[in-house]
């Protein structure tokens, strides 16, 4: 591998936003008397497309509203919340981003979130301008776990898949990177430790370990 770029996922990889997603889902589902435990919900739905989660929840609980309605309400609440309440950073996220940027490697964000969810977080944390490209679910027809978001990011930064590495925290994200033929590092968080990471090229404990490993690849 001649490494030229690092492609980061956002939720659960750079920012600890899963609890916010869960809180928004809880608010959406409360009128229907649908309740989940946070650990169970995040283990089941972390990294999965919002509309896919909405469809599964609707079917499981036989809800009268559409999956689109549930998803749109969740998007609306999350986007509203993060305008004034930024999620905490994952351990070593800031150091890893600054180190990758300083190394001269290209850097892209590839997220399954909508743009109006992702941009307030990235801009609020001061990270938006660090990235050479930001690809959200709105930029592709087929979001993660399809490889399309990664393929678009690679096109935008003009780097071949074989010369890039992705950093993900979920089975969905690892699958997406694999579908784009991008090597991927899996860094599980507290909600995704039981995900299937058998397709990952590497498994690491945190972003500090990733950056230490990366230095030997440069």
C-alpha cells in the first residue's frame, strides 16, 4: 500500500453521538409507547441507515405511520439538537485528525448521517475545514453499507482505493469500505463491541493506536 489518504467515519468513530441518536429516537417513538434500552438499541442500530432502522421499528411494533415519517422526525430532532449541543469527541479524535492533516495525507469524512446532521457537528467542533472532502448520505443514491459513499470520496480527492484506508466503528461501515475495495480499520466503541468485524483489515483499540500504526506506514 502506498498510503495517500485516510477516510474517517463520523458517528461513533470521531464523535460520541450514539447517545444523542438514541435520545432523538426515544422522543420520536414516545407517542407510540415504544421504548428501548439504550444499550440494546445502539447495539442493534448503530451504523445502520436511519430509514432502514425506521422500517424495522415500524414493522416490529406495527406502527400506523410510515417509515419515512419516523426517519424524517428523527433527522429533524437530531439536526435541531446538535445546533446547540455538540457531542463529545471520541478518545484521541482531535489528536488523530490534526496528526493526519499534518502528515500531508489527504483526509475525507464519509458518514451515513445527513448533511444537515453532520455539518453542525463538524463546524461546531472546528473540524470541517480539515477535510479535503465531506461525503454524507445525501450525496449518494445508495448510502452505507453500499460502497458508493467511499467511491465518491475517493473520486473527490483523486485517490485510488488501494492507496487509502478507512476508519470505522460498525459492521455497516466496515462493509461499506469493503464494498469500495478500501482497507479498513475497525475501532469498536461501547455500543459496537459485538459487531462482526471479520471483514476489517485491522482491529484497533482507539485512534491513538491507529495514529501510532499509521506513522509506520508513511
